[in-house]
C-alpha cells in the first residue's frame, strides 16, 4: 500500500493496522482512539500530569522524551521544513502542516461570540481570550497588560530602544513591524479615491485614515439632507450652508442687516432640533473592501 519495508513479519502486521483505519484502543478520559495498545499507553501519560522531561534551555517540561527531542529543535534555529506556497520555514513538521491550512482558505473554526472564523483551532482559542477580557501578561516597566504572551513580548521591544525595522525609502526606523508598514504606505503616492464620498488622496496612508472615518460613530444628524457628522461643529457648518450664511452667527444683535439675518438663523437653528442618534455602521472590513 505504501511500499514501506520491515525486517520482521510482526512489524509489518502492526504497520498494516494503520492503513486499515481500525482504532480498537480508546482513551477513557478523552475518547481519543489508537490502532495499537502501546500508543494508548503512551497517550495515557499525558493525562497523569507527570512531566519528567524538561528543556535545559527554557525549562519547558514534557511527558514524553520524544516530545522533548522535537522541542529542542526549536532552539537550534534550523528550519528544515518550508512551505511550498510562501516559503516560510518551520523547525517542526507539525507546525508546517498547521500553517499549510492557511493557504486552503478553509476556516472551519468560528467564534460563537462574534462569528469570526479561523483556519486553525489554536488561532480560535487565542482569539477567544480577547472576549474574556482577561489580560494576564503585564509589562513590568509601564504596567500595560495584554491577553497574549506574544503581544507582551512585542511590546517589550518598544522599551528596549531597539528599532530593527527600517524604511527602505527614507531610512526611518521602527521598533514594530506594523509601524514600519504604516509608515511605508505614506510613501505610496498615487490617486486613491474614496468610493463613499469621492474624496481623493495622494498617498495610501491618508486614504486609509480617511476610510476609517466612515466607520466612526457619527452622532450628529442633519434632518434637512440626512448627512451625518462626527462633530457638532461640522453639523453647524452645514446648517449655515443650508441657510446661506458664510460665517458664524453674531451674538451682537445690533442694527445691521447681516446681524438681523444671523439672529434669525440662530432662531431657526434652535427650531431645527439637532438630533443626536447612532447610525448603524457596517463592519470596518466591509468598508475597506
């Protein structure tokens, strides 16, 4: 079936069980099944909580010697397994297999709270920590807390003064990769037009910032034209445009025609009953698409 050869007939028979798909030995604690009794016995050790094999480099402990040996490879820096799709390297074959699922675009694991889906079960578990509100990892220098250990590690770089990421165009350096990516977009000149308001921008960074403004809660609503605004001052400016005024109404009600007109506008502005309300906004991802 697979061409693998063995020196003993008994070994061949044991191997053929793998191809049969029969898993007669199951764990009474988690239900996981195995083709061989020896594999079940090895698995049961994981439920005992005993981890006699520890890494002398990082202190991480394991229930099996084989697991420790696999772990030690991660400290070697050798990445013998690479992805055919993107070239990313991995020290362990299992990590490569997990990574390859990303390229299939299959996302079978979804969050019950927000509906976001993931290609890996571990990614879903990490995401669910965000909803829990638990931030178990805190910075001992500034007190900022994080839900993930990896997020804390990235944050600590900002305190080190090390800036390993640099802009190829102007040479500016950054401590975080995302900061570098944001900066580089400022150099990407072109004609970026907003499909919601027809505004145009010269660089991608300004365009992206503008797109985010469309998903900000807009609390101020003009009843005359149904436009919405993030600030009261912007709404008042529009109301002045509707009334034909070019400047702010004067508070000094004296003899000039302009003052009378301004005063009249103040009265009308009160009658407009500027309403505050929340506008249902589509998700940020949909807006950027």
